[in-house]
């Protein structure tokens, strides 16, 4: 599974702009707690942060226009027909990273007993101790102004708990140390996180009636690519001592950008996303 908070912020801001509301979004209904967790995280994300990233956001009173925008950008999620007077919004994030020093091919003999295509990085890598996990946190620096982090951790319960774990580990990096190499499996995933819990979020008498998300994450010897799309419909109504590091079991990956206080993309890389 993969997840990003940032497209939510852009989509919700655009939706308020389209309905002409000067109100704020308010958590409500049976998913109030999850909605509030998102709203609290979005307080750390500002419009200027999004302007520094490859993000696009559109709004329309036609679901077909929103769906075409998503398809044109490589996403297959869709909104159903909008309610009378309603609006649709979609926001996408794309992150492309290329390694300063290309990795070399290797095999990963994983803990599940299978062999997977892997990458060994010999340069431009850093490791950090962490009191919260077994092993270490690995940082890979690409040409671009991002950092990719990898860490072996217990499997998160859902996307929001995965994000919380990455955010916690990001703040808990300990002593830096050098290693000779870092090996990890090639990853290719395409996910459709269930964000139906966003439905019911309200701004006055207007409320979210549809919410869909798609994320993609690829990791190989050349670099990494992360993509996320969120589409919503608003209805109007009444309302260590190590020499080598090998990731041979599921691991957490997240991307950070200087100046943004929270991870901008997170991914849980389980065996089913590894390349054989």
C-alpha cells in the first residue's frame, strides 16, 4: 500500500474555492476520527509547499471532465455522476527521483523463501540508528531535492497508520553511520486505497459525497517514482555494527523534501509488490 497526504489538501482547497465557501472543512459522522486525523496533518501543509512539487489540481461540474483529467495522467480511478449543483475535484502528485550513482543488479533471498530481483547501492547512501525498529533507517539521496528513506518495521494496520509510522521514524533518526552497501528489492505497485471514510466531511451545508484515491510506487536501480491521485465529489444540500544492509522482508519507504515538515509520500513494500 502507498499513501500521500498532499493531494488531499489541494483537492479540499479547490473544492471550497469552487463552491464559494469561506468556511473550513469539519469532521463529522461515523468516520469523524479518521477525518480529523487528516485535517490535523493538513495543518502542516501549505499551498506554497505544493507549488514546489509536480502537482496538478482541477475542478469541474462534470464527472466526465474529472475522469478524463485522471486518465490523461495515467490514473484509472473515476467519480460517478455528480449530484445536481455538485462539483468534482481531482489532485495529482508525481515525484521522480534518479540516483546520483546507478545501482547494480542483485538477487534478494527473502524471508518468505522466494528470490526477487534486487538492487545493490554502493554509493550515496547513509544509515541511521533508531530506537524504534530492528535494523536501521537508510537514506538514499537522488539528483533531485528529495530524500528516500527505507526501514524494516512491523506492518502498519492501514494507510494512515503507515503514514504515522513514517512520520514518527522521520523524527527518530539517531546516530549516522556508514555501510559498504544497501540492497533492496525492485518494487512496482499500483494501489487503490479505500478513502470512503472521507465522505461526510462537511463545510457548512456542503459535504463530501464521493472520495477515491490511487497511488503508484516504483523502485529500481535507476531511481524511484511515486504518484498519487485523489478525486472527491462535493454535494450541496442539507447537511548499528553493520557492513551491509539487505532488505529481505517487507519494509517501509517514505520520501521527504526540505522545508516540508511531514513525509510527502509513504509506501509499505510487501512481497506482492517485489519483482521476481
